[in-house]
C-alpha cells in the first residue's frame, strides 16, 4: 500500500487536472528575516534568513508562474469564492529591523501585500534573543561546560550545529519569564549580553508606525513575549495575545485582525490553543505546520499551515504538491 501511495504521489504532478486540486489553492509563505546570509554562521541561525537577492528572484518566478499575490485578510473571502486562480501570501514573524530596511522596499517595488506578525517585546527592546548569544558562544568555544559538569564538544562544524540543536531543545524547556536567568544558571561559566542583539536587530515603534501606514502592510499579533502557548494556562494565553493586540492597535493606530502562534509547531500548539485563539476574534491564525492552503481550510481558519521560505528554496511545480510526502501520507494541518 505504501509503495502504491508513493507511486501515486510521484505521478500526480504530471496530471494537470489532478495537480491543480492536489496542490491546493494557494500558499502562505513564512519568513523571519530578509538579510544577506553569513556563510560562517550556524545553519539554525542563518535559516531564519532569506537574502534580498533570493527573495526578489522568488517573486519574479512567481509572477511568471501567474500566481495572485493577496493580503492575509483576503484568504477567507478567497476560499469562499472558490476562485480557480492560485494565490500567494507573504508573512514575516517577530518584527526584525530588516523587515523594514530590506523586505519592505522589495515588496513595495512589486506592489505585493505582506504581513508582519509583531511580538511586543521586539519594538519594546525587551526581547531576549538568546539564540544569538548561544550561537556566538558555540562559534567561539571548543568545549562548552554545563552546570552539571557535562562537557559538550564543539570543535568541529558538525558538532557546533548539533550542540546548538541540543542547547536550543534544553532552553525551550525553561520558564520564558526567567529564561535569561535560567540560561546563566545552566551555563554558569559564561557571560551573556542578551539585550545587545535586540537593540541591533529589532524594529522600533517609529519604524513600525511608518511601515504600518502603507496599505500593502498588514500588522498581525504574535504575543507579548513569544512563549510556547502549550506551557501556559488559558488565562495566561489570553493575556499574552490580547495585551499584544491592544498595544499594537494603540501605538500603531491599526486594526489587528490576524495572529500567528509563537513557534507554532505540533510540539507547541494543538487543539486547546486553537480553540482558545478561535474565540478571540481574529480573522485567521497561522502555524508553522507545513502545508498549502486548500478549500477545506475555510473551516480551519484558526490553524492555517505555512511553508518556510528560506535561501535557495526550490520553487517548482512539485514544491506545491508535496504536503503528503512531507508528512508521510498523513492528513495534515487540520487539527
């Protein structure tokens, strides 16, 4: 049965009628940063980026493929219309400064709408971008010692990449409210400047205000502190989400109708979180679960899938086809 499924998935993209429907009606692309790639950096950090050159290349190829570029606010209407033309939505998470300096001019040049999901702690300059501190430490050292005297060897490129994944997994178990203190306690032999990268890389309220005044730009909610929502109580989730929405609306004079789950994978959000967010009045909410948009998603607007757009992403016809392959034939994104 598995062999038959794999054969079917491989052959379907070559059948125009089936391909049109099996690949969905559109794609929501997810990005974080638009900046030049540092070839010396760790892949977990650099994969947050797509270079300006490559973003523009992607846009030009999508134009040639005759996709419609629409705003995130238009998705429900589009699904209800059953429009046969396929669409693309661009989204950026968190609120990095290069969204303003690098991404915005490109989208403006091509008159393409896009959404920026803002975490309040970014423009407030209180965000702890601890992953940059950990990356810097790993690149500098040959051995990293933890509080329980575990020595992690990082004396090769491969070991540095693996160490980052291990430390990230560990740090994500820490309490978001005390994450800097917990990192320092776990790695007591090292000093960190957690706020330096925030000052350097995060958009200011002034920049956000200016960009939000452009009709091409949709501002979305992304919580106050970017926590894993499945670790919070219902009351804490509502506070994180609604206080973020309130602050964005008051400071930017915009209506915040869309939301993106922090982290947003199966290990951080699920049915409980979807139900809570669904009752908070957003038009739609996006996850980081991989998949295209299908007509059936009009019934699942609080858990829309996206596709991560990174450097050298292969933009082909089959790229839009493969959610089944990516998820090993399982039904995806609907719960």
